[in-house]
C-alpha cells in the first residue's frame, strides 16, 4: 500500500504553509529575518553590555525598544494588541534578533515571553484572563515568568513540593467563577525573568503523591501578599537575563487564577514544552550564523606564516563544520515548526531540534574561540561570551539527556506499532 492509499496518511501541507516553510528553509537572507537583524544591529546597541554582563544587569531600555518594534506581540492576536504572525514568521524574526543583537540575555528574555508565557495564555486562558494579560504582554508593559523548576525536582518535573489547597466553597473542574479559592505554598528555583516579572505561571500540586495527575497551573500576580522574589542569581551565561528563586507563602488566590482547569497542569506544561524546547533556540541559530560570518571574516584578515589563516586546512574545516551544524539545526527547527503549524505530533521533532541546536551551538562556539585564538579568549571581543551564553541551551527547556529519552521513547512506540502492523 502506498502512503497515499493509507488511511493514516497525513494531509498534504496547505500551499501557503508549504511556501512559507520552504522560503524560510531555502533563503538564508529571508526579508523578514534580514529586516529584523538590521533593525537589531542598528537599534539594540548598548556600549555598556560588557559591564552589564559582569554585573548580571538587565537592559530595560532594550526591552522597550523591542516592544516598540512589536517583538513581544508578534504572535498575539490583533484583538489583543499583537500582530498575529504565524510560527514561521516569528522564528525568522528571532533568528534575526539573534544575529543582530549582541545582548543574548535580552533576546532570551524576549523568547521566554513569546514562546512560553503567551502561547499558554492564548491557548488555555479564559476570555477574562486573555483580556487582562495579553495586551500588556504584547506591548511589553507586562513581563511574565514561568515557574515549574524546584531545587529537588529538576528533570523530574512533576516531583514538585509546591502545593495548593482549596479554601471553603471550592469545586472541582473549571477555572472562572466556580466558587472558592486556593492557598499556594512552595518555592520555585531558577526562574527566568523573576526579578522583573509582573505575573507568574506557577505549577503546583494538590498532593505530591499524585505526580502529574495532581498538578494545576495558576496565574499569580507578583504583587500579591506572600509572593517573595529572591535576589538575582549570577550564572555562567545569559547573565543579562534576570534569574531568581520565588517563594509563595500562604498566597491566597481566587478561582479565576486557574489557567485551564484544576488538574490540567501536566497538559499545560506538555504544551509549553512541545514548542518551547525547540523554538526558544531560534535566536541561538541566528547567533550561530553571525558567529560563522565573523569567523570567516577574521580568517581572511588574520595572517600567520605569511598567509591568511583561512588558507590552512585545519581552520577551513572548522568553518565548514560550523556551517554544517548551523544548517542542520535550521532544518530541524523548521521541520518542527511545520508539524506544529499543522497540528501534527511534534514532540519528537522538537526534541531532535532542541538537541541539534543546543549542542551544535556549543560546538561551534568552541570552534569560533579556537579560530580567534587569544582574541577569542579575552572578554573584550565577545567571542567567549557567545560560548557562555549558549552553554545553557543544553540544560534549560529539558536537558539533552531528557530530549534523548523522549526520542528513544518515541522510537520504541513507533517500532511497536510497525511490529503490530506486520502481525
């Protein structure tokens, strides 16, 4: 039986979607990407970046400039103040940001809003929740933070100790207007944007023994009594992205604070990770391209032994490897985007893209450092900063080990299905 005759054969790509994805894949100088890269290179320039990187200091002016350009609102619907762009357009924009903006911490902070906070509110939020938060997220006046990781849970996501309890009058099910409220207690660690956040998406359990079945997602305003944000935590890279722990001490929440429904937290988290784990690295892929261009330019002008160092095979092969990694990562990313846009299962594709993009970025950053030699090792030229910034990609959004577990599990399921067909 041919694939076309199979009752399970996927629907063909809509022509508009197919054209958009093909254009993104085949045109490294796609106008959407180039326009954003040129804008970022001209406007998102901060001479104090080296000092801010050392001090782990956020750049609010850059955030506001991005908001004025419509970055935060790129995928939010026009009804809520955004541009309503599709995933491919947003990926191209973030590639451009990664290429043109030297402040990777700012770009990562923007990525967490567009790829994590906003899609969850758009998909699971009630009309009231969307009207309250999405316009502010679109214009940059509201910053959000995603709270799931805990000190003792790590990759075991749902082994969380943050709990919620119902107050009198609560009922199971729905989010808005079902009577009663909740009390939230616990501690979340390593929360991106926590020191700057106006609102948190917090995952908590009614009973740790229930695992994923006891988890609910809450929208928690940072100003509520009992919410305490710890000090900004220094880290290896992305140092200009604020990063802190958040404590919730008997925080009282109304029924309207539930995102989705009570007990649906695992589904909310899985939705976030299916897209976020891959798409959040789109800016990193843009940075890889910029890094390669800079390395090529340097090898043409840097001379050793009376010739440009690019003439040495060892150096030229490093550049070829950097190109190969970059292009492979882009292919994986846009394949995941195609599946996601069509509503097809994309978990495996997203995990593969996450592995490829994050590990390729680390390897190519090492190659860039080797190519630049001592110039790459000292801080003033930014090459070593690129390496530090990409190192986190193999950890956040699920470690490379977790991504490989996902792929292995999906392969096992698929093989089982094929064996069953043969029988």
